[in-house]
């Protein structure tokens, strides 16, 4: 017997939906992201409590046990995950959400003979399975458990077409006959489609696919709301699907590419492909003391953070370096590329953790006109987002991607661990420019040495 009347249930669901909308609004800015996250969590808690109070649930001990197990697994993982592994965690969330929606659809298939509900079941099954399998591949690629390069095999396009044709056939049978066997076949075909969709994606395109799969999960959850007759699932899933789609478009634009090119570019040789090949061409290297002199006697310095900074956990050191330079009268700002790191906002969150003022962060369109008046551009662990090949090499896989125009600065200093190319797997000609110097080593250690040298000036 439910405790809440239907009117109160609808009102609380509406309140939870408003919380989700306010959460998305808050997450759109670093200033309000923490508050937005808290509002979203409050909305989710309200939704769960409302279900317990309004629905006639069976097997409540099993439900509570499942929640306890999930919390026991999730809380330690969330607390211990490193910032560099956050994209993998997001991909896991995507996959689990899509997989859960697919399983719910399978279980609910026999509860309705309405063809429209069965259509929602088919959609949830297929899209949820694609999201689950595809997300598993993205985790493997980002964690380097499998190759970050596009993985293809002869006849892959034909196999993909056959899988999609089989999925359409199975879906039609499920809608007309409600066959559980065909539903399981559709689930298997969806998993295969997810693998075939993501395996050909490589390098810097992987984070964009994570965002796309996030949208898929949202759509699957929305469809499961139709299956279960739950308005809140429909609203929440639609919000996730819409925001994930918008984010995918933004990221693709930041890469200067279309979504279709990202997904199927490997078949035409246009996918970004991770590489470990080291360049043997000579470069001009420097010492921490020389870099400190360049920075300490400059009037304006632009720091470009990248994934290497996150890996080295050097955000606090670079923040202290910026503070020391500012104390000497040097104007210091941070240039943030939309796809720097492994996900949107990666660098913003990293620098916020080190208490870098939001006023010091400059987006791409804002900072690019300022590089011509910059004395030193300090690139810390970034590569592809400053690579001139995006503008000068039509055959390059990143050609057309908007970049930070550090090449316009008077001097450029790269902090790199090695001459290994960036995630896109192509050489950066800027490294060989006469005005560029390189300081090799772990980013955090190199920054600490430069900081000590600046303080000694």
C-alpha cells in the first residue's frame, strides 16, 4: 500500500525534475558547479524516496541490499579515482545506465501487449545495449587496456550492416509478437553494434564518443520511462539525452569535425590514431633556470595546461608558479582549450582544485587574439590543442580543429616528458620552431624546479 497520494507523488516528481534542470544550469559554469551537483543529488534522492513511498514495491529487502552493495562499491571508487581517470568513470556510469535500462526493458516485455509500449521496449533494448558495450570499449581505450588506435578488420562495414539489419528484423518481431527469445537476440545484436561502433574510433576522438554514448543512455532511460509509465524517468532521460547531444556537438566543433567523421572516419583514414612513435628530429632544450629567467622577466605569460599536467598532478605547483610570477608584476593567465585533457572542463576542474581564480582562465576565442602580445607561452603537458598542423596540414587527422595560437607568442616553452606525440598521434612542428624551447621531465617536478628558480631571481 502506498503512503503518498497520487497528487503528492506528481508534485514531488515535479520538484525532482526541477532539481535536475537547476543542476544542469549550475553545472554549466565552474562557479556554480558544486552547487549544481548538490542540487542534482538532492533531486535524485527525492525521486528515490518518492518511489518508495508511492509505489507498491515487492522484494524491498532485495532492493535495499542492492542499494547497499552499490553504495559500498561506488563511494570508495568515487573518492579514490584520480582526475586523469575521470573520463573512464563517466564512461562506466554511461554504460551501467544503458545496461540497466536494457535489462528493465527485457523484464517488462511481457507486461504489455500495446505495440507502442513494445516499440519503446525495442528502442530501450537496442540503444541501452549499444551504450553499454560501446562504453566498455571507451573505458578500455582510455585505460589503455586495448589499443587507442582504430581497430578494424576486413569486412567490418559489411558485418556492421548485417548486425543493424538483424537488429531491425528482431525489433519488428518483438513489436509484433512480443517474443522474449527475439528480445534476447536483439540485446545481443545491440551489444555487437556497440562494439562495432566504437572499435574503429581512436585517439582524441574517444572522449567525444563518451559524450555521444551519454546521450544514448539518456534516450534509453527516457524510453524506459515510457515502458514503466514513469514520468520522472522520461524527463530525466530526455534531459540527459539533450545535454549529451549538445555536448557532443560542441566537442565535435572544437575538434573541427563532424560526428559522422568521428564515428566512421577510420574507414576513410580520417580518424585520429594514438601513436607511440618518437620523433628523432633535433629540438632546442632548456634548463629550469633558463625557463625561470624567461618567465620572471616577462611582462605577460600565458600558461596552456594539458593532460600531462593532470597526469603529473602538477596543478598546485603551476598555481603557485603563477602566484609567484604575479608577485613580480608579471601578468599571468591560463588558456583553456575546449577539449584539453580527456573531457570538457577537465582543465577547469583541475585548476579549480588548486584554487586558481576563475578570472585567470581564458577560453579559446578570448585568448587567441592576445597571444601576439604575449612574451612567453608556457605549454604544460598539452600538444594537439596547440599543434599548427590543424591549420597548415590538410591531410592531418586534426586539420580544421580550432587551436590555441601559441605560435603567435614571442617565445614558447614546452614542458614535456618525452618527444612522444599527443593523443592524436601526429608530430607537432611547433616543437621545432626556432623560438621554441623544451624542458623535459615530469611536469610537476619540472614546475617545482622552475618555481624554485623564479623565487631565487
